[in-house]
C-alpha cells in the first residue's frame, strides 16, 4: 500500500528523496481520513521549509488539516495543478498528487520507513 522507497512523517506526509531534493505529498491514509479534497494551500517557490513546521493546508468536505514539512530546505517547485484539481491528491496521492519539492539543507531526520508507517496507521485507525 505505502511505497517502500518513500519515507513517512508521523503527521502523514511522504517524502521521495531524489539526489539533493525531496518531493513531498500527503499519504493515502491522510487523504482517506480527510475525504474529498476541495482546496489546497501550498508554499511558494523560494519559501523556506523547516522540518516539523506547518507549510500549507488542505481542506475537504469533512475537515481542514495543516501540512507539515517533513524536511528542511528551500521550496524549489510547487504542483500548481492542485490549485484547480485538488482531487488529484485523492486519486494519486503518491503520483500526480505530489505537493512540493524542497532542495534539502539537511539530511532528513526522524522519518519512518513504509513498515513503521503502516504500523502507525493501523494504531490510529483503531
């Protein structure tokens, strides 16, 4: 379910490390808990991301939720398609629903592998 090559934050964001950059999105579990997304607020290119700090938000028919950056560095790209099509996150949370890219300023710390993240989700689902 959760791609093995990704890292996961306890706040339900995923990270794909590509060289000195990281692609970030929210997990399938997160989008499933939120329901149909209706609005996404993303950072701007040039913004500084700080691991564990709020960097954006998502709104759904059920709730609003903050997005926390799982990594530190400079935001270098944002998925602008989400402005008009936030449902991409529901359809493809690990693909077309990516949110932003960060040029890493530090090695990611404290992230979970797919198995540890699956255990966290199972515990939260009960």
